C-alpha cells in the first residue's frame, strides 16, 4: 500500500495508477471513467474501463433527481457490476466527477467503491495506455436497492436551511468569487443557471481544490487536517453539510471528509447553489 494512503482514515478507498494497471483484467474489479466532458472517454480511456455519463446514466431525465433504484440496477447489470464488484472511479478535473459518480453509487448503497488517485490526468501524465475500443461485459444480476441513502449522505434545501440557522458546519467548496457573489458560476465558465450570487449564511468557504495537489492527487492527511480541522474548526462528531453549484465539486470534498479524514456525518447538498440561488425567499449573504 502507498505510504501516503496508509495515513488516511480509510486507506482502502484509494488506489494508485499502478494498482489499476495491474487489475485491468480482474473480473472482480470494474474500472469506471466519469468526466465533466462526457465526450472525453471516446478519445481514449484505460483498457477495459467503462463509461458512466453523469447526466445520461445517473440523472432522471424528467425531474431534478437521480435515477430510480430499478434504473440504477439496470445500469450496473449492463456494465457487468454485481453487488460485490469493486468499482474504481477516475476522471478529469482532479476526479470531480469520479467522486460524484462514487457518491451516487454510495447513495444506492454500493459498498465497494474506490478512487484512482490522480485520476485521468495522472494516468495520461505517466504515459500509460489509452485505447478507444469500448469493452463489452456479460450482463449480470444486480438486486434492486431497497432505497436510496438520501437520509444518510444527502442534504436537501430545508435541511441545509436548518444547518444554516443552527450555525452547524456548512462548507461552500466553490471559488472565492462565487462565494462572494461576484460570479454565479466558476470564473472560467459562462455565468448562467442562477439568478443571484452569494452563499448560504454561515457557510465557510473552503474551495475543493485546496484538497488536491497540482498533479490531481489528494493531499496527504496532515495537510488535509490543516485545511479542515485547523482552518475550518471541524471536530469528529460534527454533522457537516457541503455544497457547490450542482453537487459535483462538493462530492470531492465529501469524499475527502468521509474517506480520507474519517468524519462520520457528512452530507452533500446536491441541489447546491443552482437551487439555493433560485429559491424564493432563500436567505443569501455576499462578500467574505
């Protein structure tokens, strides 16, 4: 095991690129690529990696919610994923969307989930093999999850409002400009999708990228503790809610807090700013 991994609360939640290369043909492992750019997979991917499209595969097409338990089971079945399959996620943007896909898999109760540290960026930087051939898997059986874990790892608007009103830990993982209300989307993106800028009252601004190194890997545990324990004042028994714009960047922070630092009560408010900033009478603060 990587020495850095052994320092994390759940070291088995991460694997390195070498581990993935050695397990490409392992029938008990499914490597899953999930990117912001849904066309990136087709330009080249890890051999035998399947593609989970964060929008087409995980989102309900008619309401703002995730797919049904039945559709999730079918998604797994056609990708050769059983309840016991170890799902290793990786992707672009320092694993934003890989963490998002992992979070959704956990929402449906899939236990065996991991992230490839460094994601697609590190795999490419190391000159490892990319192919365009898409794998074909034998269909398997995946039992329909009895429910989603909405009450365990997911926060909704009313719960986030209560978090704010009770001064419980709220982490806004967006850029400082978004937090201050100067922009309504990441600075390099079109400013669209929300009426008002700012942040949830009482939230602390800890941008998600503070947890990542330049090579897209996660920072070591002592640096993460400096950010979230010393910098944000979090304690082990805190009930924490994190959010961003649509829940993808906050999934990265959720993974860091849950798996790398071992916080037991962390929820992702996936409605995030596109809901809060458009919600009638939702309270908003601007500035620092």
